């Protein structure tokens, strides 16, 4: 039977511990070097990123919008409008100034793709007692003339598609505003020419006929509105 020297066993254990400590120390040093390299590169990359962001903000500044906290309501009005038809209209508008021989020097021209909304119907508040009467069991109804309630641009979808400015001409700040105003008028004109008021009256009669029939009236006659 061999004898085991306790001192030799302790020395072996100590060697293993020293080896593990050496490995841990090497791993720590490698990690430290990598972190120092990363910390050396990251500020430069961060500086370049911040510089690029500042240049982008200078070239394309983001507008700051600060609404006034005070709101003034000028008028409150009760409405009894029966909206019976809605048009979504698209119109191309060209606006220009300084055109002619020297347009390439002093001209300003833009192309606006306008989207608008037109809503029409009848104003039920204009119906009076004498506009409803019974005659031999039939209900006679005189409706007011159809009218346009809303004719406006869809500003979110209305865009300047193209703009050409002369070499020595600064963009006219009012040109787009004038184009939008003209587009709003043209959108209303297009809806009227397409017969939006006649369709609004037809739809109103269809809806009100159903309404009066649910009230028990078997025969409903619509009388033309007074001129």
C-alpha cells in the first residue's frame, strides 16, 4: 500500500487554482482591451453621427408649431342638414407668373394635384308647417332647394407635383395659395356641372319617402320647391 504525501496533494491543488486564476486573468485582460477598443471607436462614430444629424437639420429643418392656448368660439349655430350626396373630386391646376420669352430667367410655375370634397343635401330647418299637408289621404311635401354644404380641399392629399422657378426668380410665396383657392372653386364647379344638386334632391326624396312610409303614410307626393 502506497503512502500519499499530504504536502504533495496540497501542492497539486494549489497549481490547479493558480492555472484557473491565470486563465481568468487572461480573459479579463482580453475583455478589457476589447472594451477599450470599442470605447475608442464609438465616440468617433457617435461624433460623425451627431455631425450628420446637425447638417440634416440645417438643410431640412423641422418646423416648430406652438398653438396659442387661448381658443375663441365666435358663433354656435344649430344645424338640421340632411346630407344626401358626397363627391370626391380630383383636379389638376397649373399656376404661373412671369411666363414668356424670359420664363427661364424670371418665371415661376407649379403644377398642383388637388383633391377636394363636395357635400350637398337639403336644409330641413327651412321646412315650414305649410310645406306639409294632406290631400285626399296623400301627404304632400314641399322640400327646400338642394344646396351645397361643403366644398373644400383635402389638404392632406393635395400636393404640389412639380415646380419650376427661373434662374433669377425667387419662388412666389402666394403662388401655391392662389392655386389652392382656384382649385377649390374648380372642384365646386365640376360637382355642380355634374348635377350634384339634382342628385342630392333625388336622394333626399328617396330617404324621406321611406321615412314617411314608416310613419304610416301610403302615398307621398313631393312638390317642387318654390323658386
